[in-house]
């Protein structure tokens, strides 16, 4: 049953990818053109159906999915007014953009003094211009560097808010959840029952302006290779949840403390049916070590650690757990004991500067091994 639900979810995501729109509607605000990221006509099912029936490709039986239309709007007298409609054909010699004529009769119930007011709209519309900061292939969602949110009640403008977005660089989940990166980020080698299995995870999370993720839930599915006890699935899902919340910095698009598309759903599916699961040990014959020993590691931390620039006298300890790889590099960084976002971030930044460790040795061979790193924050 779980495998069936997981496959249905993947199918729906694939269908969404095929439904991306190439065109944005347009709206003029104080004479400035914006991409209208919400389609007013599609807020009324009858209008949508009537317009679709009126468009040339519907009349002629064309089915090319690249055919599209664009509506142009202005704000006049605190109302949203429809100016014109253009349609775009992708039909051989007829390819091009044309102004739609006679559409006014479709909107006759909303016409007043030869103006079509979007009085069927009671919602908040988004409009954007400037640099395109984000584009989602699932659903075609976009974010621009300059945006307006337009609160509308029966076609009347209630208020317009301005947002200036910026992209803060960092890791993105598309990269993190790829098959090539999963073992670097997630300590799945701690769970030998994953060997020979193909599993899936569904994570519901929310990005914050500190460039961390707050995870609501992580669900685990076994897709192929036999079952895993429910208790072990919960333990693995909990590790994945904790790891996602430990990844810093994440790429976010923000306007002040507001994060664009903060709430997200992600699927990823580690597959060990055609590649080995590299085990991770917690106890080895020779444990991994920092070059020069513990004392040298503490001196390295003290030299590179910066107390966060916040108005606070917070003190305490952050404990990070990581995996020392066979070559001595660090992976799977995980916050085992958190203090506060700025301190957690600073601890992660310092550990990422570490030189390569001497790897763990087990039965005469270098192996992957867990390692805990305590980092203390004290005000002298």
C-alpha cells in the first residue's frame, strides 16, 4: 500500500512538471509593467471555460500544448481592469502572437462604461518584475527581485504591499537529495537493514530566514527489496529529519524575515539495490583523530570561532556529530545538541574549515566512523 501511494505521488509530480506555463499575464501599476503571477480569469471556472472555448485553437480542434494566452490588466480608480488578451500559437506557419478580438462579450456581466472590472476576484494577487530569482519546474512558480502583493475584494483594490527579495546563497535541496549526494549528507550507512533496499522519504519542511530548515514530518517508504521493521523506519526517518535541520546554509529568497516559498515538500529515494551501502561504525580498533590530537583541535576551534553578532549574552555548548570518511574528510554533519540558530551556524562553519582527519581503522582497513565535536561559546 505504501509503495503504491509513493508511486502515485511521483506520478502526480511528473504530471505537474508537464503543466508548466510559458507565459505570464501582465499588470500595469502606476504605469510600470509587472508580471502577474496569479491569473485572475482562472479564479472563475465559468469565465475560464468560456474563454478557452472562444480561443482559436479550441475552435479549430488544435491540441498543441504550447498554445497559450496572455491577459493585460491595469489598475484604474482603485480597480483591476482588463485591457486586452493576446493568444500565442505554435502551429507551423501560424506560429505567432495575435490580439484576441470580440472577447468582450464573454465578460459582459462585468462590463461598466466600456471597462471590464475583475469583480469576480476576491483574493491576493502577486506581481513581479526585475531579476528572476527562482523558477519551479513543478507548477511553474516564479519569484522576482521586486514584487507586489495586491489585496482585492470584488475587483476593488484594498492595499498593495511592496516586497524586495534577495537570494541568499547556500545549498539547495535538489542538490542535497540527488543520488550522488545522499550519502554525503545522510548517515544512512549506520543502518545495515538498508543494504539491498530501495527506499523513499517524504519530507515536509519550512525554510527560515536563518537559512536553516524546520522539519514538520519525515515519512519513510520501502519501495523495493523487502520490508524493514516499523520501529527501524521511524529511527531512520528521525535521523533524516535531524540531519535536514542541521544543513547550513540553505539557499533562501527573503524580504526581511519573510521567506519566499518557505513551506516545501520533498521526495528523495536512496537506492542500494544496484550499489553497496558503505557502513558507518561507531566503535573501531583505532578511532579517527584530528591532526595533532584533541588539544590541537581545541586550539583550531578557538582560533576560528567567532561569537555571533547578536544582542545577547548567550553561552553554552553546541555538539556536532559527523562521519569521518575513509580519506579523512568530514561528511553527514549533524547537530546533536543545539544552542540557538546563530551559534549552530557558527559551529558548522568552523567544522567545515577542519583539515582532514586521520581516518578510523578497523580490522586493518580505513572505514567510515562517527565522531562527536563539542564547541563551547563563552563570553570572557
